[in-house]
């Protein structure tokens, strides 16, 4: 039976070390235990806080992700500690260990005690390994424990670095938007007198921020679960605003307009598609809805040419976006309906996916959609 105990102990030690490696050191950060722990803990907190009043629910959700960090570090340490304790226990006798107190005798409790003093490097000395093998094991456990704590510190620094980047990106978008619920308002200052101004530097900055967030979420998936009491600092808000800006510049203006020729604009749209696909596959508890089919050309033309109220909400949204961008750019004559229809068909899958991700991620993270229209002075709790 002793060999089974040793095998079980070694498996626990390897599981703890492997999860530390894949979570902290691997470039994709896909710890097989930590990723399940993150999702399970957030779902548990979301379930427990669901009956609470809105403010208390938001407060509870905001504590879930910060709790994940110490809980995950504790799991790593406990796995290694218990694993070594099992190995010590399998060979614990008077010949292999020194018991300075006559009242002490070999037991699993004493094995846990030895393991705890080794991993914490305290070494009280009342129970110590007496043979070279167990002394070497104690030294290796101390080194592993020190390594876990050191890597945990670097992990926390990395996580909060990505959170700071998310906050900077969200705050930058908020400061540019005259209407926190309308992404198109971000573009208003860039069309003084109808002429596009500094569009390219703005798109480059948005693309750089998006790439940083995307890579940060790949490296530190725990960031997805952070729930801020200022809703504009959230991922749903950030992706809604970035998607709205990119879609309006790419498809809200007639073909050939200089504002839609920014070289980094296709890269921003591609980055948004890749990021939402990654987050959908990795985190969302529900699949995103498929994009609806475009309405027939005649239906589209009647809505634009005859000023009929569009029955299709996406045609109405496209019409509003196109009119808003025409007013910004000082374009008096409406573009040909056929050209607008072509842009509508290209815009629809992107806009629908962006909106579907916004709504699904907001629900997943426990936000109400109206929460994400709050300004900087409004807090959830």
C-alpha cells in the first residue's frame, strides 16, 4: 500500500507544479486547474448573489475575481504540501525521521506538519528527516514552495498590469464620447467642418490597445472575470465602443471617402473579430447568435428612399449610422441606394457579432445593459 500512497503524492505534486507552469509560465496561460477554478468560482458567486439587491449583487461580483488569486495560490500550495505529506507518510518511522518530542509518533498529521514546515521553510525541528532521501525531498519542497510564491507575485503583477491597460483603454474611449451610450459620438471631434482630422493616429491607438488587451487576456484569462463598480471599465463596454467606431468608419461613409481609407482600419476590424471569437470560445457560457440574413434590396430601398420606418432593426441602425456619418462629414447628397446596400450587407455580420458579444458578455459578467450606459460619476455600488 505504501507505493500507492507515494504514487498519489507524486501525482498531486506534479499536478500543482504543472498548473503553476501552464498558468504562470506558459505564454497562453491555460492552466487546467486554474481555468476551471476561475470559471467555477465566478459562477458560484453569480448564483449566490442573484437574489440580492442590485448594489449588493454588484459588490459580490466585484469580489469574485480578486478572490480567485489567493484561492488559486492556496490550491497550488496545498497540492504540493499534501503530495509531499503523502510521500513522507509512506516512509515515516523512527529510522527515517527524528522525533525530538517523546509524545510524537509517525502519523499523517505529523507528515502534514513536516511538509508544512518544509514548504514554508520554517523548520521548527521537532520532526525532521533523518535520511538523505527525505532530507533531499524536504529541500526540494522548500525550493518548490519558494518558487510558487515568487511566481505567484509575478503573476499578480501581470494580471493587474492588464487590468490597468483595460482601464486606460476604457477611460480613453469614455473621455472622447459625448454620449457614453453611443460609440459614434467618439468620432464627432475628428470631423471639424466636415473634414476628417487625425483619423489614422486614432485608429492606430485603438488597434494598439486592442492588441494589448487581446494578448493580455490570452496570457491572464482571470482578467475576463473582473467586475468593476464603474461599468465603463468593463470588457463589454470597451468592445462595444471600439466596434462601433470601427464599423462606422468602415461602412458608414460612401466608398472612396478619405476617412475610411485609414490603413489600420482593416487591422482594427480583423482584431475585433479575432478577439471576440477567442472570448466567445474561451469564456462565454452561451454561443453567440448567428447574424441574420440581409433584407432584400427592395425592402432596403423603400426604407431609405421613401422614408418608411424600417421594420428590420438592423436596417434602422444602419440608416441611423449612415445619416450620422454623413452629417459629420458634411455630405449633403445621399449615396446611391445600391452602394449603400452593398455596404449594409458587409456591415451587418460585423455589427451583429459586435452587439451579440456585448450583450452576451454583459449577461455573463452580471451587468445589466443599462449599467453600461453609466457615466464616470455613476457607480454600481
